[in-house]
C-alpha cells in the first residue's frame, strides 16, 4: 500500500491553566457529567500548573519517529489542539491522498480504538471531498517492542529496591478502569493480562498483580476492579514492604498517571509505610520507536495485513460513555 503520510492520533490535553476548562468541556460535550465533577477533575490539573504531559510527549514521540520514517508525520487530537479535523484539513491542503493512522492507545476498547475510527471519519467529513483516505493500524499491545519497552522500565524500577528485598517486592500493573459494559465489547482486560504476563516474564519477576485506576461515574455502575488504592491497602495489610507500580495501560504519561499514581497512590503508600516506586511509561523508549517504524514498514510492504475492522470494539450503552471526565485510555 502506498501512503503519502503518517497520522498520529491522540487524546490531547491542556498545556496552560486557561486551557483546562475548555479542554474538559470538549471531553464532556454531550455527556451527562455534573459540573461539580468537572471542577473536581480541573483541580487535578492545578496540582501540575494546569498542564498535562500528553501533548509534550506526543511531540517527543513524533520527533523520535521522524528519524526512522521518511514520510511526513501529522498529528491530530480528539479533544485539544492540534484538533484532528484541523489536521486532516491541512493534510488535504498539502495534497496527501492516503495516510496511515496510529492511535496512541495500545489496547482494544471503544474509547481506545473504535472511537478513534469514528473521530477520523468525522474529521474526513469535515475536511470535505479532498480529504485523504486514512487507514488505522490495530492496537499494538502484542508487539514485542511494546513488551520489551515496558519490561525495561519495570527492570529499572525494580533495581531501585534494595537487593535483599527485591524478590519479595510486589509488581503492581495498572490501567485505566472502564465500565464492565465497555469491557464486555472488547478484549481490553484479556490483552492487559497477557501483556502483564509477558512483561513479568521478560523482567524475571513473578510477584505481580493487575489492578485498575481512575474510575469515574456513579457508584452503582460496575467498573473493572480492584482499584489500585484498595489493592495497596491490602498489600500493606499482608506485610508487603515494597511495591513497584507500572502504568502498563498507558503509552505515555497522562494526567491520570501523574495525579492518580504520583500524587494519590504515592501519598497513600507513605501513610501505609509502603516503599513506592513508579516505573516510567514506555514513551519514546527505543523499542517503542522501532516498533512503530516496523509497523509502518510492514503495512507499506504487505498491504494485506489486517487493519482495524470497521465494527471492532463496538460502543457500550450511552450511560457507560457518559462518565469519563479526563484522559481515559492510553
């Protein structure tokens, strides 16, 4: 398949305090989320000068990828500038006829996969007849490069635990929780369990758990559990002294990683007397960049390789979709 360009598609995030409320209004448009909840999430951003790391990390990812890919790379977000529709209009103006899209979500779910297909379709419609055709790569959770990058981050974090306690340290993988109604329409949980197993095997650490973070919505709505804070309390009660928390569900830092792990989970561990070490997200690890370059090359040279199916990761009920207020899904 001949492609004229690569399109990186991400969630987007505010970069200044004055961006926070307009960004959250974009995220929540058409959803039934109380304004009090929006203001609560806005307060999370104020702990970090009103800025999410996600846009900066997208720039870094694109900069690193440009050294390995000869095609022009464009970037558009679902919820904040550069907006995806504006980017597709620019691609059309530049004469791009066909592009390969890569979403910064490693796993299958409605929010992390299917919704990006819908976003691309809407952006192409907004750009008009000159809009390029855009194919989206499937999630890359199973690629060895993604596993290797996470294993390296975990090994680096484990090395910070005193050697005599390292083997007993608990490795806690975490990912953004989703409603059970959404989990039932995709392989999100299954893919995370398999990735966690492969990373633990590569990092040679058998003591691990997969837990969830950043749930929102009414308490009556079931989401994937256990929550990381509840799990940390249970570990402390069981005599665990050291925990390494690996945000396996995220390619790069989001507000959830910074607030829910670096702020809330770290503070709880201090109160519990747990030694807390947070593994880095894969980000621009060389294995991640090599993986993306490999996926692009594979698609160029073997056009019959599968893309995301139009009906993948179907949407759950609108109730489930109305409750996520900040940066869900990696």
